[in-house]
C-alpha cells in the first residue's frame, strides 16, 4: 500500500498538472482572442486550432473567421464539415460553406450550399427561424422568404406572418410587408392590435404626424374589405385610421 506521504504527493502532482493545463488553456484563449481582435489572423491561427480541436462548437466561429482571414478556405470547409458531422441539424453551416465558395468566385457551389441548407432544415419553428435569420444576415432575403414558406407549409398553425413581413421590410417591398400583416389579421382577428402596432413601427409617422395614414395601407385595406365583406375587422382597421386623421385635423 502507498504511504500517506506518497498519496499526498501523487494528489499534489495531479493538482499541479491540472493547474498547468488550465493555465495553458487560459493563455491560449487570451492570445487567440487578442490576435483575433487585432485581425492578426496568422498569429491567432495556431492558438485557435488548438482550442477548436478541444472544444469545436465553442471555438468554431472564431476559428472559421481566422481561416477566412488567412484565406485557408480548404481548412475552413473541413472544420465546417466537422461541425456538421457532429450536429447534422445545424444546417446554418452550409451558409458558412457557401460564403467560402463566394470568396473564391464559385457561384455554382455557393448556391448549391444555400439550397442544401434550405432542403435539409428541419421544418420546426426554431430551426426555420435560425436559418431565415442567417440568410437575412447575409442579405439573402429571397432565401429567407423561401425558408419561411417551407415553415408555413409544414406548420400551417404558425404561418410566420410577422417574420415574413420583416423580410419584406428589409427588402423595401412595402406592399408585400403590409399584406403579410393583413394576412395575420385575416388568419386570426385577435391579432388586430398586434398587427397595428407592428405596422405603426414599420411605417412610422409622416411629416404631419398622422401615424399609419399610409396610402398603400389604405388601398390594401379597401381591397380586403371588397374581397372579404364578412371580415368586419378590416373595416374597423380602416375606421381606426380615419379616426386618427380626424384627431390630427381637429388639432390643426
């Protein structure tokens, strides 16, 4: 049997080894973060490689950024595929791969990877939203719309009207944005106040401060009233706008 002194010495060595390992990790993290912030990708690279090898998910974004910085697209694609293998549900990685091909001027492979992401995304709200947000960050608004369209088809009880309206807003398609909010009201009349608030924020105020007194909105409301005379909610919405105008007029 080991003596008490030997046991204590053995435990002390384990503690010292663990402390050294922890200190080395902290040093690697500090240097990797520092060089990355300085955009000195060459110096950050070896530290990030070690950190990524130990905890891939934690350091993927930083290491990917570094590899793109040094134009090591081959290695960047390899780490993307490693993450995908570990978590096939993370289809946003295909967008990272697509960006590598975009940087190399390969439009065909770039688009292929966008389509892979769209094809393989799980049509569940969280995954749909994550992918759509990723497309929007790259200003790929049409692909974001396709993502929500896939989600809408899979889960008709959650049609993504508000999310889709935001995409149209980013695109600058005012009419389409307005109609998504009106679709939300038509889908569930209890959404009237929420949709009004979103429209108020989206359309803002005009020079006279008349709020959502927007000609396109009024035109689309009139169309809805004509197409769906049984939907009183659209008439109520139009009356609400007219009352706003009247209040402004009386203040003048």
